[in-house]
C-alpha cells in the first residue's frame, strides 16, 4: 500500500494529512480525539485500505504536525469543522465515510447535522458522545466505584497534586488506555506533540469536567437529523459508557451498534481484529 502525506494551508497555518492508498472505493476519513490528540493511533487502521479504499487521517489544527501555539481563539467546534470541510475540498473528496473517535465522533455528529453534506455516505461513531452533560455524569458515576482516597483526590480539583495525578491516571487506565508495553503498537506509543492547550480550552482539565468551548455540546435531541447510516462502536469498559452509546443508537434513525466486551476507549487497540472486522463489514454493507 502506498502512503502519501502532505500539508494543507489553513487559516494561515498548515494541516498535516496522511493517506493510505488502497483503491477507488469510497474513502474513509478518520477524525482523532482530544481535542489535541493526533492521527497516530489511527495507523492501526491502515489495514482497512486493503479493502480497496483510501484511508485518510490528519492532525487537527493545534496538535501533532499541525501544532499551533498562542491562538486560544481557534480552539472551538467551528474551527475544526471548517478544517474538515476544507480538507475534503483540498483532497477533492466527493464522497466519504467519516470515522470519528471520542472528540472526533463529536465533530462527525456536528458535521452531519450542521452541514448535511452530500459528500457523507456513512458515519462510524467510535467511543464518542452526543451530550457533554451526559458524558460528565457518566464519568462521575464511574468515579464513584473507585477508592475513597481516589474519589477525594479527583473531587478536590487540585489538578497539580500528586494524589490527583495518580487517581486520574488510574481512572484513564481503567477506561481509556495504557499502561503500554512491548505488545502495544508503535504508533500508539510514539512520541507526539499533544495539543494540551487545545484540549484545555476546547474541553477542559480532564475527561469528567467539561468547562471549555465544547461544554455545551448537546446534539442528542437533533440526532434524528442525521440522514446517513451510522455504526456506533463502544466498549463495555469505555469512557463512552453503554448508556452514552445507546443514547446515540436510539437517536439515529439508521444505526447499528457494536458493544465490544472488555474494551476501553480505544477499542481498535484493545481488540484490533474484532474492530476491523466490524468496520470492514460495515463499509461493505453501505458502499
């Protein structure tokens, strides 16, 4: 498979993109999480190109090879939605499947509802959400199962303390990712320029305290406006709890849901083969 990458001019900066060229079927565009993560972990999905389609991923403005510093005014939904549309134009994408994980799924939902683009063939909503308030409530419900000391550390909101740092790390290992070892794919462990500021301004200090520009992200009551079929994928131990996932499944008219046993927030890493099998079957069924 041939891999091509490059940069798209955007808002006076540049957006890095990476394309795995597998053929001429409807391409798959992958939207990473965060805000402020990078495309890196999506490289485990390069194998999807073997089904005969391009797999396109990119570093959203503010992180990775698209890192920007000192521009807090950029870290909002409008910027990232405009960037997605600009990338489709730049790469001459006439039709695509859109896979969004975590924040990337939020971006996909907003794009589908706000833009109603004829380019969109299907959505893959991977460990994501349609309601910031429900997400926060579910995180705090799961925190309530942690030890009393960890709960106190998290609820103290003393984000610089060692106790908070350890409790938060434990929470993320339970429901998101890590610890990494020799069996973890290289792209997941690879050093990256994280968009820490983009995350803080866009979302907040952690997964369970949405205080940023996305704190009022509430699309549950508008999910019926999504006109394309949607595949929802989540894990039983995910930050995206079964209630969060079912809310999207119930709200989207033409939806299918795969709940993956024992998987956390990066289902495509925790059970790579099953995830890719489900994704390949979905793409074949909607192409």
